[in-house]
């Protein structure tokens, strides 16, 4: 029996008025950088920097969320191309935990440690991602909603802009578009081969 196709979608925009202005969310859970920021950007410095993301449950039932870190490549047009889990800058970003179970309306702050280089001639990027844990559907095409918060090391001499601004919304939108395009193409190939597998679709 062929495995059911699973289409992984990324939501990188706020979809409810009640959500924090800097959060991304689905109908069941949300993800945001701690504080009033849309992304987590830091300058090089040679020592680890400790940051955090917040995961929250929007429902009255328990929700389990899987977390991961994937690489992101900034393209000349300002959009991002997603990479593999643990590749590039993602290899230097450690999560305190990779799975969290939240009670009704609960929130949890998850520590993020970023190992910074001494110097950086170009900016480097990754993304902390979150997806609701659960079994794959028994048949047909399922949809997993994956959220992402950008992480970056800025180039030498450039100051990070980690606050809440309109640029953060554009960053989130470009991550979403890139991931959806990449996943959509993979889905077509996988269907022809009778299965679908994404290296970043679930935590390792």
C-alpha cells in the first residue's frame, strides 16, 4: 500500500486579529520570537547568544508541537530559499527542547542558543519552525501547517534590526512563499513516485 501524500504548508502571516502583532499562527497554535520582534537577528561576536521563541496554544484542548531549525538562503530579490534541517546556520542554532505539549490556552518559552562566529563577511540565516505533532492521515492528501521565525547573523559592521517592523512581515511572507513553492514541486514529484517525504517535515 502506498503511503499517503502529505503536503506541508507554511503559514507565515498572522491570521487573526486577536494574535500578537509579531506572531505567526494556525487555528490551533502560534509561534513568535520573544519580545516585540518579528525575527531574531544578532551581530557576530564569537560567543553564544541566548534568545527564545514563544509557542502558545489557541485551543481549549492540549496541543503537542514539534520544533526544528532549518537553513534559509537570502536570494538577490529579497526572498528566502529554505534548506535542510540542521544545515548551514541551522547547525549553530540549538533549541532547549524539540517538542512541547501545551495545555488549554497555555504558553511556553523555548530557549534558543545561537553560536556566533567571530566575524561574518555576509549575513547568514536560518529559521525556527513549528508544526503540530500527530499521525499522518489514513488516506488522500493531508495538510500540515508549519510556522517559521527567522534567525540571522548579520554581516560585520551592520547593526541588526530585530524589532517589530513592516520588514519583518515581508520576511515572513517571503519565507512562506519559498517553502510553499519548494514543497509544492516536491509533492508533484513524490506523487509520481508513489510517496512523499520531507527531511524537515518532522523533528529528527
